């Protein structure tokens, strides 16, 4: 069976969860600006106050995202269960016959599968991301002793930090790319499939080749880890664009 063409379950779930992620990202950035007082030779992530506040923000983000997907999953199940299980296949055939080209792009069952996949990605992978971030933070703490041994030691510390920072985002990035690609497969959308390939290639390029970008502001060199920029751009803005794309291009998704 199919939902109504104006029913927006998956795209709404993605939109609300990505807005939550965007707000959490902005708050985390503000926390780093306002509370960050770590000396210049250390990484911002070693500031305990900043880390604890950001962890609290991430916890709230995970809970809210979980509630969003639970709400839309229960709403979708309510729509599906209005038709007895033994009649759903026949209902789908009748809808295909009478609605013609106006039929929704995916069946209710396929929307349900994608909703569960994205729920695992945006909730489960976010939990894994927070755990691996904690482990990575401990690794950076251990090698930070290099930064205290003079310019040469700081160079070693900075090189290790920038070359390994992509591992912090690797798992979550792979999960998001898989989500985009799987959605493209369900919808037979070559643009979404291509987007998955482009994001994968770009992340590997930034991770393996470019690593960081350095610029000068107010006479001070600032290093930006490029994998971090790409990940947060995809996590905060990219998913909002994905939700809008699905709403505008596909019926009943």
C-alpha cells in the first residue's frame, strides 16, 4: 500500500533531526568560542569545561533525534495499520491502478524501511561517534606532551593531530554516505547515488592528501582540519538539503 501523496514521513523526520543537529552544532561552536581557554599549544578538545558542555549538548541532541524518529515511526505505523495486513497488497494494486502517475514514489513499507535505516544512522551512529570521540580525545591527551617540548615537538604533535583527526569522523561519515546511497537506490535516483560517490571521494581526498588548511588572521596562524569542515557541513547543512530535496522531488516520502 501507499501513503497519501502529501504525507511527508521520511523527509520530515530527516528535516527535524537535521535542524536539531544544526542547532547543536551552532551551540557547540559558541561554547568553544565563549568557554575555550586552552593555551594555544593544546587542542581545544582538551579543555574539560568545553568538552563536558559539548558532551551535554550531544546527549540532548541524541535524545531529541531519537524522539523525532520514534514519533514519525509510530505515526507511519498508525497509517499502515489502518488497513488490515491481509488487505494491504490489494490496496496497493488498486492505488497503482487508480492513481496512475500521481501515485507516491515509495510504498509505505519502503518508507518504513528507510525511516528505520536513517534512525539507526542518525541515532546509533551518533552514539558510536561520541564514544570514538572520547577515545580519540584520550589519544590526543597522551600525545599532547610533544607540544610542550619546543617547536619541533609541537610540529610533531600538530602533524599527528591533523593526520589522524579524520578517524574521528570516519564512522559517522560512512554511515551518512550509506544512508544517502541507500535512499538513492530505493528511489532509483542517480543524483543521490552520485552524491554518495562524490562525498566518499572528497572525504578520502581531504583525509589522505590535504589534511588541513592554514590561514592567517590578526597576525595569527589558524589551522582548520578539512575533514572536520566537510563532516560538519554534511551533518548540519547537507541533511537539511537532502530533506528539502526529497520533499520537493518525490511524492509521499
